[in-house]
C-alpha cells in the first residue's frame, strides 16, 4: 500500500510541476491545505476519490495517469490541440456548434480513431 501511495504522490508532483504550479497554488485550486498536499506528494497520506478528481481537473490529467505506477506527464501536444479547439469554439454560433457536433458524431461513427492514427 505504501509503495502505491509513493507512486501516486510522485505522479501528482510531476504533473503539478509540469503545469508550473506551486503546492500552495494547487492546494488552493483543489481546496485542501498545502501541508496535506505535501503529505500526498510524499506518499505519506492517501487521498479520497473527491480529492483525486480535484487533482485531475486542476492539473488536466486523467485519474489513471495519477494512479498507475508511471509518471503522469501531460501530453502538451494534445493539450495544445484542446486549447486551440476551445479557442475556435468560443465565438461559434449555436448553428455552427450544432453542425460541428453532428459532424464529429458522423466522423467518429465511420472512422476508428486508433486505425487513423
């Protein structure tokens, strides 16, 4: 159990640093104390599902990237693409958004993304 906590803590620390966040900044985003976040990162405490979800949302990583015993380094390439899409959609009209939703549903139904990559 202790080794799992160490891996989870390391993954949180790696993901936090990759986002250039301090312990104080991340703990504020999650709603926990900086000292508790420190114990999490050192693998000295376990975290609740609610805290795990908060960590993942704040850092933009998946839960498995935090839990699995490998480093949780967010993929900047994917993150940049998501940011670009969000920026483009910010000023879209309702009709444009409806069209894009229908197009993506149609595309995903016809093409298996794993085969296309």
